[in-house]
């Protein structure tokens, strides 16, 4: 028997509570109705016409004075990025943005508050830029307005810091300029290739002058990144791939300028600008960024920007960095504890799921210690600060960073090849010079420069950047987002994979629900479910999901007590679902307290649901493939109840460690690295942050890519977990493709060097070799990687 | 010959216009958000520059 449920006009969730009607529409809660009323009043109902049920559920109310901290000058200064006498510009991150309705509503904010001049959404970044009149409205009102229509701005501690500049843009400008100059230079060079009659000497000079002028921005502006990076490497006494390239560009330019000014030739401006253009294009392809993802989040992105400090019976919103040891903080329901401290008032129900991935809240009494990163569920509590924010246990995992680890990560095998390549090219140039010193000394300079022009390792750079770029794109398409190209090479070197358990091997979306107690009748089941769907607590949701079919019964007098449970009356029966502290029973005295929900009907305990994490689908084929080729460890903060299962799956050799603290995870990774292992770590929670950073490849698993993930080298969407073996294969193929394509490109170099050594490298030969080599590289690398992707169904 | 030089200048300036347009596009963040602009133009009442009147009610 299934129940016909109506869905909420605003958010699309089932309407289960008492009927809420307005304007012929059904709503699931008062919050959704209020948003609708507000929009209706201001004639913004197009919001509902663009998409069905575009809103987000509004059951959990936002505390009224939550945004008082926005009245503080210091915080305002950091959030408002531009202001003059009358107007102020502010950007808010709104994670709720998901459809065109959001866009419509947010860009019509001025209809809701006439102090707002304009609002513009950046959909990819989920940001809204708002310009408001300082006379008519304040930052706080704007934030509250957004909250009232269901888009609560997410304001975190890292907004107090300077945002890094967008360097990608500069590269795109340079690419544009190089493309413009390259194509025009090519066009102007044709008369030179085809030969001009002597009578048209003037025309030739005109062409050469224009080319000369067009090459200036290419050399001085577009080629800048290569000079800078090459120079940086040289000052560190290290020969990277950019140094010989910069040298080749410099030599080409100098020789071309000399030829044109002296009237001895047309120079190689066309080849030079072409090379610069293609190499920049390769860089842009390789530095592909994912707007919706951030790879270097630290704790500051998770922590609130301000908390309330109690001073002489008054609460003062204070920016987080200003909190001192000895302050008393007031932590509201659903707020994060920002630093380590002692509970001095109220009872803590602290949800550390953020930190550990375990969702069952931990009860803390007065006088007990609470650690940063937990979220208070339930009433307000007061706590005494014992360690400052940056000194807290969890945040220290980030701050004691190992810059040495980063440096090792930065070297590509390309640089090694390029070193040899450069040595060989110089040897050839010297041999050529020696020969011509004997045959015809006037040609020495010509030959040496021609060899350097033709044999620059730009082909190598092109191969590397285009192959990396394409593989990043293929993996990204399959929900495996790598931070940069270097991560591909790191994956290839891995020989030891370490997994976190909770949230990584297990899923947090679907839970296993087991009933312990007397058999339930259909009516009992229906009663329990009807009550469970009233609550938004993850455990109630899990129970409601567990029973697929039930009679929806009318529940009255629903009371939900955070940290305890939910109760209500059904058909005259008083039903309670909740914690052991709340529903007292003697039956469970000596049984272990797991993640459990106790059930009582009319104050009589009838049994409990045990909720445990479920292992991911496709886990066993994935792991049995990986264990054949890699050392495997599982390291978990959890108890060892899953050890038999994992042992069977992973075999005798695997190392399984349980009840590990975040710091132990980091230490373990360090210890196996010291034994010479190249470690890949897969984890999810904040507690894995240290280990993710320490490992050679840290992969953060996210249930969906909008979730927050700690800093890592890669983000894997949980649904793609079982495709990990193919991703690893693809990363390994990357190196093979690069080497094969590079060998092909060497053939072009050999042809070019043949002409250069003979002293007859005409601009035309250079201009034919250069683009054909670049194009065949492109075709080969794209062809090969896409073919493999097709074969492996990526 | 004069014609060729004239054509050259014309072709380069046309290309320069496109380069300018490209730089302008990047600057105005068109490539940063590919989703909103095509949708924004479909809204019936584009966000007005000045304060709105309540007459639309």
C-alpha cells in the first residue's frame, strides 16, 4: 500500500507534517511558505515557473541574530572589496545556487530591497556580487535578506585572508596576443616564402617591417612566462625545461632582428611566434581549472568568520583570530566549535562527522573537553577557550606543514629528458661549429643559431602539456578531478595505497539499518516510519528509508529534542525514537552502545535500530584488483568491528589499523614513506587532512563535488570510486604516450638539424617543420589518449 | 602596390579589432561562467539600471 504524497511547491520534498496551504499550493514547512509569500508579494513568482520546486528546504531555521558580526568594521572591511561614498560591493558564496531559478531570483534582489543596486551571479563559482547603497541598507541586512529567501551566505574564516590573484587570466591574454601576432606574421611571410621579384623590393621591406613590429609583443609580452620560469630555475642551479626554450626563443629573436636590420634575410619571426603560441596553448590546456572545486582548502574554509564571546553578561561577536585563551564563547545550535576548550555551561551533543565522518553525536557534560571541528547539536552551550584557534589540535595538523614534501612533488620526468636533450643539442651545435670552422668560418654563427632554433625542446614541452591536459580532461569527465598535471605522474609512481575507512570505503549516504528486538507488526512499522519522516536528523532519515512501504499515519504533537530524539502521538499511542539517555531501559545495560535509535511506544522500550555504515558498491572487485599490484593499508579512526570483513577482502598481507587518531594517520604515512614507499592516500574527513597532505598523492573522496573537501591533490566523486583501477591505468598510459610522441617529434628535429648543419635552413623550411611537427604531436597525443579512453570506456 | 599596403593595413586592423574583442571578453569574465549569460538574456524583465517602480505589481 503506497501513500499518495504531495510535494512541497517550494522545495519538492514530501509534505508530511500538518497541511500547509497558501494560494492553492502545498508547502512542507512554514519556512518554505514564508519564502513563497515573500516572492509572491514582490511579483517574483517567475522563480517557480522556470523550474519545478527550485527552492531548498527551509525546516532548519537560521538563528535571528546570526549575522550580527557583519556589523563589525573589521569584518566588513574584509568582505567588502570595493566601496565609495555611497555604494559598496560585496561577493557572497551561496552554495545553494543550482538552477536558472536561483539565477533569476538573485539577480532580481533589487525588487526585494531597494537599497540593492544590482546583483550578478557567477553560476560556476556559486557566487553573487552585490552592489548596495550604504545609506539604505547594510551588509547585515543584505545577508539576512539572502537568508530569508533560502540562500544563506556561507561566510568562512578564509575570507578574512587575501584571496590569491587569478594568474590564469594573464596567460589567456598572452595567448590571445600571441595568436593574433602569429597568424598575421604567417600571412605576411608568404611573399617571402614564394619569392618576390627584384622590382618589388619596396614591398618586401614593408612586409618585413610589419612582421618586425608584430614580433615585438610576442617576444616581450607573450614569451614572458618561459623567461621567468627559465631564469628562476637557473638561479636555483637547476636546468628545467623552460630554460633551453627561453634560450632558443632568445637566439631566434636576436638572429631575426639582426637579419632584418642588416637586410640579409627575413628572420624566423614566424617560427618563433608559432612556437610561443603553441606552447602557451599547451599551458592553458594543462592548467585547466575546475571552478566548482578548490584543492587547497585548509581549516579556514570550514570555520566560521566570527563567534560570540561573552563579556560581562553581554555577547560580542568577535572575529575568530581575535579570540584569546580564557575567553568564554557562546556556541549556538548547529554551530561549529572553533577551538579546543572546556564546556562550562549547558550539555554538549557534539557531532564530529565533519572531523571523523562518524555521524552519531557525542555527549559531553560540563567540565569536559571539547575539540575544534565538532558541531554542537541541541541547545546553546558556553565554553572556555583553552587553546587559540591556530593552536588547536585539529588546526595544528595543517599549520605544521612540511614544505619539503611539496618540493619533492614538483619535478616532472620531462625535466630529466629535457636535460639530456639539451646536452645533445649543444653537442651537435659544437660539432657543427667545429666542422664549419674548418670549411667556411663565416658560416659558424649561422649554423649554431640555426641548430638552436630548430632543435629547441619545445616539442617536448608541447607533448607534455597537451597530453597531460587531455588526460586531465578525460579523468575530469569521469568525476576524478586532479589538481594539476604533476598529480598524474605521482599516481604513476605509487606502490602503496592507504585507505581511510569511514566515508571512504564506506558510504555516508546509505546506511545499513538493523532491527534488534521483537518482530514489528505492520502497524508498528508504520507508526515508527510516520514519526521518523517528521525529523530531519540523519538517523531518522535512515530509518524512514529502510522501510520502503508503510501506511502514512497522522502524527500529532511532534516534539523534536536535539540530541535526544523525536516523539509524537499516533492513534492515541505515544511513540518515541531517540537516544539511550532519553528512553530509559534496563534491557540494554550491558550491550555496547553503537549508532543506535531506541524505540518506545507508550513509554515501553520495544527495541532498537542499529545503524552502521555500509561499504561502497563495487568495493570488492576494486580492492581485489588493487591488492594484486599494490601494498594496501586501511587506517581507521573507528573500532575494529569490520576487521574480519576487510581481512577477508584484502588478504593476509594488508595492514589494518583501527582506532587511529588523525595524527597517527599522518605518522603512519610518514613511516611508510621513510621505508621508501610512494604513497597514495584516500580519505574524506577533516581528520584525514594531515595524511592527505603528507602522502605523495592525496585523494579526497566527496559524495558530490559541491561538498567541501580538505586540501588534496585530487578529488574523486564517490560514485566513481570503483573505477579507480582504470584511472590509475590511464595515468600510467600518460607517460608512455608522452615518450612515444616525443620520439616522433625528434624525427622532425633531425630533419631540421640536417638543414641547419648544412647552413641552408631557410625561414620557409623552419616555417614548414614547426607547424607540422606541432600538429602531428597534437594529433598523435589526442588520438592516442582518446583511443585508450574509449577502450577503457572512460 | 599602394592597394596591397592598404589591404594589409585593413586586414591587420580587422584582426586587431577581434583581438580587442577577445581581451574584452576575458576581462568581462565571459569565460568564467558559461551558464548564466545565455539564461540571463531570456528573462523577460532584465534587471533595470535604476530603482524599480512598484507599478509592476
